């Protein structure tokens, strides 16, 4: 029987422009996150160390194809957190299926700027405008979830 305590992972997305680290519970639930530019990686290493002390079994998950800043690797080498490399073959296979979803997420900031350009926004408080934007995005996300659930049910039925 599986231990009921949650499994924590720090998933790291690294490239020459920055490092993003996400503490996730049981592989899906975002608990905490941090991002930094390559020349300011100390806070990310502190983030890893802080959660390592709270969750001794924690691991770092990364892609071997990411460009990890050398300084960041050195910072992590000072910690005893095991690193697990994502299977590139599995990631590559899923990448093409994931691309349309990722494209929509990348366009989110551009859409937010267009939203802010509406005349009605100028008559709202900042808090109300942000809450309305969050509601718009949440409704879209729910539609995506419903469509994905429907596709999953169809897929399971055909197997």
C-alpha cells in the first residue's frame, strides 16, 4: 500500500534567459514557485534548500536538453538533492501534442495587454479589472478542461 504522505518534486525549467523552479505535490499540484535571471540564481538555490530541509525525500526534475547555467549547477552541487532527468524521448513524443496548449499560454500576456486597452477598464478599480481578467481566463480554462475530459473519455472508450 502506498504511503499516504504527498510526494514533492522541484521541477526546474532552465534556459539562458532564466530559471524557473516549481515545487509540485504528487506531480501535479503547484505548491510554490520562483523564477530568476541567470545572474541572480541565489534565491532559486535557497528555494531548493528550504524545501529540501522540509521534505528530505525531495528530488529535482529537469530536462537534459535545457541549458542550465553553470553557476546554477555549482549552487545545486552544494546541496544533496538528487536530480532526475526527464526522459527526452518521452518529452519529445509529448511535445508536439502539447504545443497548441503552450502556444495559447504564451499569448496570455499579449491578450492581457489587449484587455487592458479597453475603455471600460479605465472606469474600474485595479482590483476589479484583475478579478474580471482572472474570471475570463478561468472560464476559458474550464472549457479546455471540459474538452480534454471529453477527449480522454473518448480515448479510454476506444482502447
